C-alpha cells in the first residue's frame, strides 16, 4: 500500500506538469500571423515614402501646376489609412461567407467593367478607360476583378471538383467566363490586368487538379491569343520592337522613352544608390515615376540593395501565401487553401510583371507595384486580399487548436 501511494504521489505532479506544458505550448501559438502584418505595413509605408520622393517635383510641370509638393504623399497616406480601417472590417468576415458570395461578387464586378465602357460613365486617362469616377476617388474595376477572380476560381474548382477532368462540364465554362472578361478588359484596353487575371484563373485550376492535356492546350491557345492581339495592334507591335532595342535613337525618343530612362535610373543607382530623394530621373525625365515606374526610382535612390530588399519582402509574402494555402488544404479547407494560393499567384505575377517592365525584361505595360505604387484602388484591393489571407491563416490556427472558425 505504501508503495502504491508513493507511485500515485510521483504520478500526480508529472501529470500536472505535462498538462501545464501542453497548455503553455498551445498558448505560444499566436492568434494571427504577425510577421505577415508587419511585412505588409513595411511595404506600404516604404512605398508611401518613395511615392513622395518620386512625385515631389511634379508640381513644377504644367500638368500638375496646381498641386502642392505633398499632394500625392497625403493622398497615399489617406489611401493607406482607409485600407487599414477596411481591413479590420474584412478580417471579421469568415472564409465560408466569402465562398458563398464569390459568384455574386464576380458578376457584380463584370457589371462594373461594362459600365466603364459606357460613354459618360467611364473615366479615361492617357487614352484608356479603366476607372469609375466618384467624389474624391476613382475606382478601377479591374483591380477588384483580380481579387474576385481568386475567389470565383477557387469556388468554381471546389464545386466542379468531380468534373475537372472533363472538357464540357469542368474546363469549358471557366474558359468562356475568362474569354468574356478578357474581351471587356481589352476594350478598355488593359492587357496587363487581363494577363494577371488569366494567370490567376489558370493557376488555381492547375492547383485544383485540372486535366493536364486541357491545361496545356488552353495555355498554348492563350499564348496564341496574346501574340495575335500584339501583332494586330500597331501601337502594341511598335512597343514590342522598341523594347527589343530601346536605345536605338528613334525608339529612345519614342516608344521606349520610359524604358530607357528606367534603365538609366537603375544604372545610376549602382550598389547603394544616390541617396533618398536624390534621383535625377524623377525630375520630369521618367514619366509615371510614382506609379508604374516606382521601382526605377527605388533602384536609383537606394541602389541594388534597396531593390533586393523589396524583392525579398515580396518573395516572403508569396511564399507565406502558399504555406498558408498548403496548411488549409491539409485541414480539408480546400476553398481557403486555393484562395490563399491564388492570392500568392496574384501578388507574385503582378510584382514580376511590374519589376520586369522596370528592368527591361518585359515590354512596357501599365501595371503598378502591389502595395507600393500610388493609387487608391490598388492599395485598397491589395490590402483586402492580404487580409483575407490573414483570415485564412487565423482559421487554420483555430482548427489546429481543435476549434471551429
């Protein structure tokens, strides 16, 4: 009996200690992904600083003569604050509710894309009608479509999972949808946004297990369509030829003007840059320095080190998106997993295209750098997308604790 009591006394503390240790281990898991939040905030704030640097001299030109030097800084700061407030609201929406709303949000954005093309409703800038004008704010529906295509493609893949290897029931309906969407975007025209959206849709279908033969066939078809669009459009064709030889005199003063000055900016930056605010190219040499070519200003002022830092931060976000998506699929949350990976594809493709254009790897195309370039629609939609990613990760953590989201 004494030996039994001794054994019990030895066992009780051990059990209590084990339970406490288990509790401590569980409590160490954060409620949300703090590094993801901080990296996103760093990119937005850094982008705001660079937008200010790139736009500070714009009031010297006749086009922006009525603006103050801080005009774009204050507007970008306002966009970021609004985006953060909206993100707090979006975070409270369950992923299940996003899935239910996905088809309706997609149709709603299609209607907005139609409205953009109606004279008197759509707003044109530099020959392209891509915006809906509201008081103090311009909405770009193609930015909305990037997010809602992620949701719609993920929902479609889940709903049609048993038909994903069939042409008529699984593959063809999505391709018809993308074709209609592409027609609307090409009428604006916005070939860059169409390219990103196609990559999102195709990427999610591929991850969802689509038939490899159909996937290869449609990929070849899309390459043919993009090639035909370029060849049949004289100004796009001229831009491609200029991109191939940007420093040829006619090209440098014409279609490749932006590209040549972007390359000059990177060349001037060398390893550590000429210093924050000391860019020469932003002084009316490089057009759209605060939007599409912000990366060139970063390269000039902060050099190779600054460029590599930005690339690493975007790489971290993209990798984290795929990690979150993989974890969600392991937990049988297929829609959430595909949506998370779709967000990674979206940010990754758009970042690659923007940086590729700035560096002369790709032909000049009007796509902004996510989270960093000037623009209300872009920053807001990027924040909503990354907040959805944060919500997916939060629900993953809840399920790993044994709870329900």
